[in-house]
C-alpha cells in the first residue's frame, strides 16, 4: 500500500513538473499570440502566393519573423523570471541567437530569455543590501549591461548555432515523417497529452517554432494543425449530445459552441476523463484528420490560437480551404463514430447516470498529483475557508490564463450578478495568481500548483468550468 502511494506521489510530482515546464514554454508565447496572428495574416495576404500579392507590403514578413517575434518571446521569458530587468536582458541576449543563426530563433529565445534573466537575478540577490547609497542606479545599469553583453556574445557564438543544429534535426525528423506518410502517428502522443493539460506546451513550445520556420519557407505548415484541430473534440461532444446521458448530455451543446467556435479545447477534457476509453476516439479522430490534411496538402500560415474553426479560416492560405475543411470534418466524423460506439457499449451503471462533476471526480486517481499531495491540498483548502465578509476577489486560474479560466470566470460572474453579490471575479494563469485573491478556482489537475502560487487563498477544485454544482454552492454561501 505504501509502495502504491509512493508511486502515485512520484507520478503526480512528475506530471506537475512537466506541466510547469510546459507552462514556461507556452507562457512565453501566449501573451504575444496577437503578434503571431498579425504576421500570419500579413503572410497570407501579401506574399507572392497570397490573396493580394504586394511586394512592398510583403517586405514586413521577413523582419517580423526574424527579429520581432523572437525578441517578444525572449522579453516575455525574461520578464517571467525577473520582472522588467529580466525582460530587458532577455531581449538583449535573444539578439545574440538571432544574429548567430540563419533561421527564426524561437527555440533559442525560449532558452536564452529565461536563462539570462535567471543569471541577472542571481547577481541581484548577491548584491542586495550591499550597494552604497547613491550608487544603486549605476550598479543596476552597468550590471545589466556587462552581464547582458557577455551573455549576448555567448549566445551569438554558442547557443545560436547549437539551436540551429537542433532545429534542423527536428525539421528533418518531421520531413521524414511527412515523406513516409507517418505524420498521423504523432497524434498518438498529442491527444492524451492534451487531456493532461499539456496542449499549450505542445502547440506553442514544440510544434510552433518548427512550423513557423516551415511557413516562412513555403507559406504554410501542417504542423500548426496537429494539436489545434477542433475536429476530434467536436466529435466527442457530439457523441455525448446524441448518445450520452444525464448532465453530460445536457451540457454538451453549450460545450460545442465554446469549443468549436470559441476555440477553448479544455472544455471537452472532462468528458474524456469521465470515460477514459474515449481517448481512443480523439486519437482516431486526430490521426484521420492529420492523414487527410497530409494527403490533400493542407496547411496554415500561422498558429490558430485559440484553436477555433474561425481562426482556422483566418489562417488558411489562398486555395487551402477545401483541404482544411476536409481534415476537420473527417476528424469529427471518426471521433464521433468511435465515441458513440464506446458510449453505447458502456454498461448501464452509475458512470452513465450521475452528474458530470461526480463522474469526472472518479478519475482523480488518473489525474491527481498523488495521494500525499492531494491530502496536503485538501488540508490547505479546509484551513482557508473564507467567510462572506472576507471574500472580495475570486480568481479562476488555468494553465495559460486566457482560455477556460476566462470562460469559468464569466459563468460565475453572471451567477453572482443575478444573485446580487458584489464580488470581483477575474482570471489568471495558475503561476501568476494575484496575492489579493481570496478564493481561487482551478481544474483539479492544477490545484496543487495553484496552492503553491497562493497558499493563503481558499482553493476550490472543479472538473468542468462550464457547469459545476460548486458554483451554486459558492453563490449561496456569499449571498
């Protein structure tokens, strides 16, 4: 028994570490996604094969992807580690990897931005309180300049060429899979990883940099479509709507709108967690969709973030709509058929009858961070229960702080307004929960990280941001 608990704790700890690493990668990209979309639209419109070819306007494409986007990533990565000083040195050292390579340095920026900020942070800690009065600005400016300059030279001669070589290896691996029609096999890894909330890390941290380099060369990339395809998730939700039971069936139509049009894929994850066999459906849908994309030559000009069908249309190059639509439709149909068969073949038991919240809770052993961590989390939550008078701010937190948490905050905000409760409800990334948050609401898989980010708050764990009985319980408590 002790061995099992130790194994669960170790497994959960590893999952949390992977999530944190993925959050670091995606956290450098997500705040800048608007700039990526702008680059994608300019590329789709004005390159020679675009909708409105224009040599003068297309001159923006190269400088944006070569300089602006990597610098934004390096700046953001540095800021995540050491505030404004970290942001400045992160951008500075990123210039080293940009000049030291001949390809867009997104991976390089993700490495040197946070690393440079960490080095500067260690120096600042070492000299904290030891600088003579009146010399603070001098030391701060020259320390950043000297350390930043040295690291920039190192990035120019060392990190840039190294990352370029790594990128070439990864690109050659992807090219091998494409040439041998093996690209759909990647979905065997992607789909389960998404359900464990690693979707942003996969899309923006791994596939994105390679896809952008390919998009610059040929005007589009299928890699943008591997993780973001809304078809597999749509098939799952349609199956629950037509073949499911209970609250899962009734909540599916609303989830379809949020997922397919809003692009928030996290909305369908609990539906899989309540019936893990359905992971076969999204794998089948993902593989068939990718196969269709590959056979028809589909590709997008930039990352469709969020993964909405509307974003897909916006990022599709001229002449690419039919392959794009075909891949999404095929993925939806295959996912739906497999999910419907699995749902229909399930034995009529409590898993089909009970509420979605309770059903997803049955899967806590699969997605919790381990028995010990869960016990500690429960103890922390119990000790921080807030009374009505002590609740002024409720924060919904998700991995990136831009998708499912915004949706959950909107749902609870409306319920509180209807009940006449005046409480601020906002959303944030799980690693950036405000210190003044009184109550923090997260997916169960992220609760441990939320507690570490803000241990003083009351933490509420839910499985479905769209519909949870805990919303009504909280509203009644605050009325």
